[in-house]
């Protein structure tokens, strides 16, 4: 079977453009990206059980990893798996990861996680408002907040388990 690599690339590019449009919004500009030392504005998001979580306030005094992701993003799932592993390892020392899905309905998010064990909060940003507020321009993007709720690290793109471990263990 011969694959049309141009069609595959076009499909990938359409998907990326759709995500960028969802993150940026029609006619809206993303906020300036949060920088180290800044404190993100308070937002309240729903989790997969319908509960509401206020970020970053709900986790003050903890190290909070805020991971923005989408269901079509393979690197995002590797980071979800790494965060799950690190949560098991560092939970007692104050690590709380949250993965914020950008621009997708709950049914898509739930289905995409069906075969994964995730014990930390998965949050829904169906309108991409939180992603815009954080200045997220693509996924995966991860912000690590210190115990005061200020940005300590920002990771654009994929980071592996060991890279996340180095960042987090230095803060715990």
C-alpha cells in the first residue's frame, strides 16, 4: 500500500491549525506567556467527575505541575504517564500534577484516557480560556508552580520522565 505523505502532512497541519485556532480563539490573542516568578490568575475548571477546582489556590503550599495537553498529542500522553509515575513517587512530599485538556469536550477526553490509569486531576478547558490566560501557544506545555503559587519553570514541548524528575525533585 502506498501512502500519500502529502495528504498525511496536510491532515497533521490541519489538526495543528485547528488546535492553534482553539487555543488562540477566533479574533483573540493569547495573553503574554507567564514568566518565572509570576503568579497565574485564579481560574476554576471542572474535572472529569464534575467537581470544580480553583487553580492555583486549591493547591497552595504544594508543588503544582500544570500540564496542558490534547487527545491527539502523543507526546502529551507520555508526559501524562511520567506525571502519574512522579505523583506516586512524590505525592507525600507535596507534588500535585494536573493535566488541563485544551479545547476538547469531556467525552473525547474520557475516551482518550480510557486505557490509562491516572490518579491525579484531569481538568477540562473546553473553551481554551485557561490556555489563553497562561499564554499557551501549543501542546504539550507544562508550568511548574512553587509552594507560593508562582511560576518556577515553564516547559514548552515534550519533556521526558527524567527531565520532569530533575525539575520537581529540586523543588520538593
